C-alpha cells in the first residue's frame, strides 16, 4: 500500500465492466459512451462494507454477515452481480476495501479518455484513505515483527479441491496447518458439499512434497522430459535453476518458502480422498511437471513423528483415520515388545 492516491481523472477509468457498486451508462450528453455511475442496488453495500471495517469488523465477519443477509455478491466475471452466487468470501470484501476508485481516486494510468464528466465517488474520500492506511499499517506491522521467518512454508500455494479457494495458514497445538473454513451459508448458497473446516497438516504435506520434488524435478528426470520445441540451452538453464532451488529446501524456513514459490508450485488438496495434486512450473523454460500425492504416509513414519490420538483438530479433514491407524501401529509394537520379553 505504498502507492499515492491522485485526484480523479477521466483518463484513469477502465474499459470493460466497472467495479462492484457501479453500473455502466451507454450515453453521455447525447453521445455514445461507456461511463460508470453508482448503482442504486449495490452502492449502499459498498458503503456498508467500508463502515463495518472502520468500526473494527474483520473481513470474514463482514463476509459472513452479508451472506446471512442475502446480499448479492460480486459476480464471478467482475463488476456485475449474479443472483446464483449470493455468498460472500473474505477476498471479495478485501477487493472492495482496497479499491481506491470508490473514493474518486485512481492509481491506473494510460486509460482512454471518456466523452466527458467524472465518475461519482461512492464512499467519502477520507474513509477510503483511512481504510487503505489501516491495511498499510497492518502490512508494515507484520513485516516489523521480531522474526521475519515465514509462519507457513506453503502459504498461498494450497487450494481446497472442493471450493477452489486458497487455504489459510493456521496453528493447532502450536503446529502449522492449512485450513479451508467455509460458513454453512456460503456452502449452501454456492451448492458446495463442504464441511465447515478442512485441515491439512503441513508436516505431513511437506514431507511427501519434498520427496516428490526430489524425484520428479531431479536433473535426470527433467533431461528426459519430452517437450517439443524446447531448445537444449533453455532446458539446461532450467535444470540448473531447479537444482539450486531444490538445494534450498535443505536450508532454513525463509529459504525453503522462497524456493517453493520459485518452483512455481500450485497445490490442490482433496480431503475426500486425502490427495494433494501438484503442478510445478519450472522457469525459465516453463517446464511443467504434475503429480498426485497420497497424503497418507506410512504408519512407521507417523509413529516416528510422534502422532497422537488427540493431535488433530477434528474429523472433517479425515485425519482421525490416521490417528486410529497410528494408535493401532503403536499397540502392535507394544505387543511385539511384550512377546519378546
């Protein structure tokens, strides 16, 4: 949030669909035009979101309340609303709050000049500036903590297979997890069969992911990939760059997190069958490697890592089954030791 707000300028408004809260008019001063004006139905929703946030409400709280009230959300295509997608997400609320156009400001440049006039602000400019300052302060505060180490190695890379949203990083028993939390109203409104919480334990996922990367992104494998039209020098540069990033996975958390981002990873977790779909886009040649990981490691590994019956947050993510298998494995080991004695 370091950009500077500038005064309204007609050269700075988009072509295409306007932001949520606006609608397009097709004539202006008797001439054809595509000009945004406040929408009587959705502009009050934008004002309400800004007021709620300034009153201290969180993004998720605002989204859940809008969904519970049946307020239409932004359509999947952008500035329109869609009656078949009334549920709000945290990201939709945030997108509105960080858009300076609602206060008559713009950071875009090089846009075509409309016929005449200027778009009318929906929110008082001082409120927009205050909200943007709040976001900037929180972002700066998160960077100025005692430790700059990443809290989650795969933050922003893991999506939920049921709803396609990015899974948030969270902690349970002081251990990192990825969680997809979805209100019942959101799931019902979007016709998604989704439990309230889906969890993925980072330690399990990282263990299996690193093994997969070490095999499928190894130089010998990349050199054998059949990629039509790929020049050999480009392949060699990609192999060397990938090897450097894989070596970084043996370093500290900051280096590991950066390496996972640099490997172009896209991860999709399915709690139904406990699989993690992996796509790696390896630059500079853009080599693509795909795979599906079974997030059910061996019982021996689970026991060695100290998994216990009460170490998982619940059954929604299927982890209770792992706990039962782990407990059974410990019982069998105890029986064997007793037999030896």
